[in-house]
C-alpha cells in the first residue's frame, strides 16, 4: 500500500466519525476493497468497516492499528520504522539523514577519529555531521558548492593553499546531501571556512552567508578576468541580479566586494567547473 493510503486508513480507524472526506486515495480504496460506502460527496465507514481496515493493515503491512497512530514513523530511521510496519519506507526520514560528504585535498590526509586516513583520488566519506564535529582534527574547512568540483577537486587548476595547509573539504549539499546538514557541520566545527563557489551573484551570496566564512577560493585575478571574457553567460548573470544586487552592493567583506566589482564589469556568470582539468575520468 502507498504511504498516503496507510495514513488515511489509520485516520479513519482512530476517528469517532462515520463520515470522512472523499479523497482520491480513499475513493480508490473503497472501490478496490469494497470496504466503506460512498454517500454523496463523503465516504462512510462503519465499525465493521473499521475492523476490516484493522485486519487488512495487519495482514498486508504488519501494522497494528491499536498501537499505531498517524505520524508514528516521523523522525525514525528506516530500521526503527520496522517496529511499527513491515514497510521500511513509511518513515519520512531520508536514508542519509544528518549525513554529509567530506574528503581531504589530494596528497593530504583526512584527520578524523584520531586517525590520519589516506584516501584514493576521487573518494569521499559519508558521515553524520555531529560525529564529524566530535572527531575532526582539521583546523580549517574548504566548502565546495558543486558536486563535480567536489568529486574531482584533484583537477582544480589553481592553488588551494589559501584554505590552509590541510583543510577539511566539505560538499555544500544537494537533494542527496542536504545543505542544512553541511551548514550545521560548519556551525558545530566553528573553524575558518573558505568557499569554492560559482563566480556569479548567487555564488557570492552563498559564500557570504556561509557560517564562519573567511574568504573565496579563486584563481589569480588575471586568470579569472580572462575566463569571464571567454564565458559569455550573460543571461545567467542577469537572472540572479534581482535577488542578489542589493545584498552584494551592501557587502563589506573584501573578497565579496572585489569579485562583485569584477562580475559587474563583465556582466557574466562563470561556473566553478571551468577551472577543472579536462581529463579522461578515473576508473573507480
């Protein structure tokens, strides 16, 4: 059964009302299982119908309606949710709840949990942000906005040493790795944070709003200017102005001020992936 149907049936079972709104999912249930009756624009479920719902949920989904309420799964892991149902997907928690992706720069060790870990090129660890806060021995952080740049940071064409001798490299997040977990990690670590972001108004806003932000990771100015002249992504730049312009005009951070001036001069946007070497992908 779908999660929405299971929750609807639990509401019906625990309700004192006979009549319920005729939602699409309940209408299909009445038609498919012949449990309940349609009365005008409503659906009616008798005590006998509720008993049938109880038996159906127990037999099909392993759900004991007498001890299970709507929302019983909220906040639980998939394993924990099996206590209340045979369907581990009833929980709203994601598989990677609380987890972030981290790595070290190429040729550097990942200092975590009292260990110095040497990782293969292109590899990263997937760990809970709170555990990292408690076990990290790095003294600075390099936050990377885009996955491709994070995954292939060994192909960045300019010097990253400004971020420290050996920064913890953190992926900012995406639908797979939620951004709020990465931000919670940065807050918890309370270390100087350098950002590798897209060179566009949104990227500058992102950097400036990052917890413990110290500075931007950029190529030498002459290389960045050359790239801005080459990549003429004017539409992307203009589409971001409405939301970003006022904030950036009022910025006092020297890195943001300097690079906002460059972007305004050239009126274009530049993805951080521009500064990745174009190589044959590494077999992993």
